[in-house]
C-alpha cells in the first residue's frame, strides 16, 4: 500500500502540480523508518557534515562535483537522491554562469528531512514549474519507461540499500542514448593516514545508516553493466569513481 495512504504525516509529493505519472512510489514502512532514523538531521547540519565527508572520505571537492554533474544535464533531467539540494543548487548556478540551456528537472529523494531542505531551496523554481520534487525510492520508481534524457546520482549510489534495483530502474526510465552520471565511493585508497581517516568516517556512516557500503571499482562497474548500461567514462578521483554510463541507443 502506498505510504501516502497510511502514514500520519505523509505530505510526500512536493511538486507544484505533479502530473499523473509522478505520484509517489510505494515506500514501505520498514524502509521509511530506517530512513527517517538515518536522515534525522536538519538540512544545515547535513550540509556541514557532508562537507567534512566530501573532503576526508571521498577526498573530492565541491567544484569538481559541480562540473562533473553540471555537464550531464539536458532536456528532461532526473536528479536522483537530490538530498537537501545544496549541491544541485550550486550545479544550477554553475550552468547559468556557463550559459548552458535550462532543463526540466525532476528531483527525488526518500528522506523527508532532506527533501525539506530542497523544497525550501527551490521554492521559486518549483513555483515556475522548472523543478519538481517528490519523495521516492530509487529502487521502485513510478515513472514510465524512457521518460528522461539524462540523470545524475550525486553522492548516493553507495547509500542505496538495493543498488542493483536502483540501477535497473535508472536504466528503465532513461531514454535510449540517455546518460547517467554518478560518483561512487570506493574503499579507501592512498597513503596510510588518509586511508585510516576515510575508513573511520565510512564505518561511522554505516553505523549511522547513511552509508550502505563503499565499492570496489570492478564490482560497481559490473553492476552498472549488468543493469544494461555501457560505460562512457570511469575516472577515479580520490576515493571516488566518477562514472558516466549510457543506455544504448536503439
Ligand atoms: C549523501 S546524500 C547525497 C544527496 C545529494 N545528492 C548531494 O550530493 O548532496 C545521499 C542521499 O541519498 C538518499 N537516498 C538513499 N537511499 C535512497 C533511496 N533508496 N531512494 C532515494 N533516495 C535515497 C538519502 O536520503 C540522501 O539524501
């Protein structure tokens, strides 16, 4: 049964006027409880904490992510696990600064606390119908097949409890020829002290429930291929794999 029919505070859809096909995915109660516990921080604390995680666990920078994800947006774009929208807000500003064309954005996340931040940040864009936000599980999307030209999964593949289901769904909802950009947290690499710091942060993240697991590069690439994608580029940067995958054109 869809959560929106059962939960007491199920104000789940944040789109201005969601089209019929964008009704909530059915999120089951056990998953929801786990999420609410893991992502119970206010958006500002999430952002501050995220900055530390980005620096010491991913060993990446915001600007690198902004450029990587900012280039992979076109037409009707799906921003998976958009979180509080801080990174995506920077991406949109970067695109405006670069003079890149506007896209029709659909963003989703399953943590209500995170979406609260995105809802606040994109109030104007939602009102203008440029951005739609909704609560959904990456593993059970309610969009029709082939409905997006591009998709990003920023900092979230390694947070998905069922990564294979999420990749299959991503493949399904992309149009043939559509590209997905994702960064995937790898097991810590590099010199001993940095590796140890990253390992401790990861262990804390897994205890807290905000990190499912880091991956080995070969493992995640095999899963991406198994979902049907072809890999366009795969660069390792710090402890993250920056991967661009394409749904083969028919
Ligand atoms: C580390 S945050 C990244 C958020 C944002 N993309 C960013 O880069 O700032 C991971 C996000 O993944 C979301 N998430 C985890 N599993 C999910 C799932 N199965 N479906 C939808 N969102 C999920 C969490 O709620 C969280 O907001």
